[in-house]
C-alpha cells in the first residue's frame, strides 16, 4: 500500500532522540524545545515561537490570549479539519461558519464582507470598539482563516477586512509551514499563528505545534499558560488557570532534525504536486485546487475533485493506493448544525462530495508517483 502521507525520517532524528534519552531530558524542559521554537519562528519570519503539544492546543491558547469567551463569536471557514472548531468551542465561544471559494477552497471573502456589512454593527465598549452580531448580540471577536491543504487565500484583503471590522486574526496555519502569500509566510498576517506537526503534516514531531507571534507580551503569556501558569521555578505557585500543553523535549528533538532537512522536504512536495498536475491534467473530469495569484503553497496534501470520487476512492484503496475523502463540512456535523452558516450555494457540500486526497508523502518515490497515476488512469478507462 502506498501511504497517504507519512513523515520523511532521513536526518538526525534518531541521534537527537537518543541524546534526550541518554541525558534524561525527555519531558517539557530541555534545549530542543527552545531550539525548535526558534527554528519555526525564524523560518516563518516571526519574532517569537511557543511550542505546545499539538496544533489544537495552540489554537485554544491563542484564543485565550485574546480574551475570547462564551460571550464571543469567532469566524471560521466551513471547510476545515474539526480541530479548528473544537478549539473555538473549548473557549465557550460560538463559531460563525463562512462557505468557501469554489476554486481555491479557502474562506469566501465576499460572503465574509457581506455578513459583516449586513449582520453586524460596530459598538464601543469599555474594552474597545468591536463588531457585534445584531441577531445574537454577541461580540464578533476574531477571525480564524484556515490555510486549507497549505494553500493561502488573499490575506491582504483578509487583513484589511479585519481592520475595518475590528477583528483580530488567529491564523490556523497548521497545514501551511512553508507556504507564503506575496512573500510573507503563513501564520504571520495576524496577531497569532499556529502550526501543527502531527504525523501526517509536512514535517512531524509525532504530535506537536508552535504558536508564532511578533508580540512579546503574548508570547510570554502563551509560554506561561502552556506550563500550568507556574510562577516560581522552585515552589508550586500558580497565578491562574493554566494548561499542561507544553511540547516535550524528545518530540522537539525530532522537530529540530525535521527542520534541518525541511528545504529538501519542501522541494520534494512541490515536485510531487507538479508531477500530479502534469500527469492528471485533462483526465476525465478531474479538477485541481486553484492556487491564487501571489500564493506559493507548500503542496502538503494533493487533493482534487471528480464526480466519481466515491468510486475512485474505493478503487484506489483496493489497489494499494491509500486515499481519503475530504473533511465533512462543519455545518453537517451534529455539534455545529445550530451555528450560523453564511452561504449562498453551499459550495462546501460540493467540495466535500467530490474531493479525494491521494498519496503525498514527502518521501514518495518516482515509481510510487507513477503507480498512483497509472492506477487513477486505469480506473477511468474501466
């Protein structure tokens, strides 16, 4: 079976993990954690990085840092992995779901602006000026764009919209390490960005994440909250509710090794994407995700649409090519059916019904790529 997306382990991973084991530094303290934070922040062009146990935890903490509570709304796209919405719910906030663009599958900015124009109003409170939803009377506190599959929408417009409507941006960049828009790295357009290093991501620590920001106070607070809000190095004194969210040293060691070889990994991903596009262009009704002007994606997980998605999915998996359907739209899940969903044509439903992800590992070989393409073409000849 050609796997869907597995880590490429070809560097110093074993050496650094053994170093942790030999020295006893395997938990949440240790030099690799600090080194990994710095490597991610430097690569993204952010001033600070704070490592945490996974991307979901990072998204949760990011919202706490901005003071998001049960009295707030957070805007998110309707097509995303469920972690985005779960993190919003952890704070008690209520998501507002925006349908996606039919071409690039990122949040539809026209729908977003229409919602903000017609269903919110600016109100000045003791805490400042914010948009409020006129139906729920809740503050619309932040917007959480998701760089779906490592692609990026028009972030310049997103930033302008956020400024106009007094929204903070928390970037769900969990899939987008290595992706840029107009030469600016994912995760650095808003106050906070979050990366993920789960087993299937472009680099992996097994499980892990990093929050990036240019705000020193937010970085300091993030580090404090992710380490149980402990205020004394010696005594067990804590000054607020904290979280056991800190990344452990042994996993950070893997991340350091992964970052050392990341340029080669990113190059391999782009080559994989280019191969699939060149070989599958014009095959049946296959249609690729559009890359917006100015976007340089990391090509994390190759996904395309076809009206025969379910048949193709079954055929590929039966013939040794591991493939998966796309995420079910958030508004179709029981937990979010009652939340506000802004749409005109429910593009999300169509994207979900027709999208399939095929093998995209950074270490995928030319022979495997060719076999995937042959198997897809064989399906359509049947």
